[in-house]
C-alpha cells in the first residue's frame, strides 16, 4: 500500500509546512486517501479564490470531514459537465 505525507492543514490554507502537529500519513488511494484529499483541497482553494467561501471556512472543511467535501465536489463536477 502506498502512503502520502499529509499536511492536516495544507500550506495553501496557512498550514505549517514542517510542524510535526500538522503532519500525518494517509493511504494514497481510497475514500480517506491522500489523492482524494488533494482534490478536495484544490476545490476548496477554487471556492476561496472565487469568493464563494472564506479562508476560515475552507480551513475548517479540510481539517474536518474533508471526504464529504470531495464527494460534493465530484458530484458538482458531474452535474456541470453532464
């Protein structure tokens, strides 16, 4: 199984790049995997940049149950392209 070094709060959202408290290992694949969290972070960054949510809201979403953010983002992408 492959793992990814995860920053609980990504650097783009103000997370520390090297603080031990901000680092974790996630499996790369799967519902709770690093790949899926990275996609959720990209979606949240887009929402912040477009003014759809505040930085504080994005930070709370990514440290909370971010897998829900990923599912909502994927459903939204399907509905806008389908």
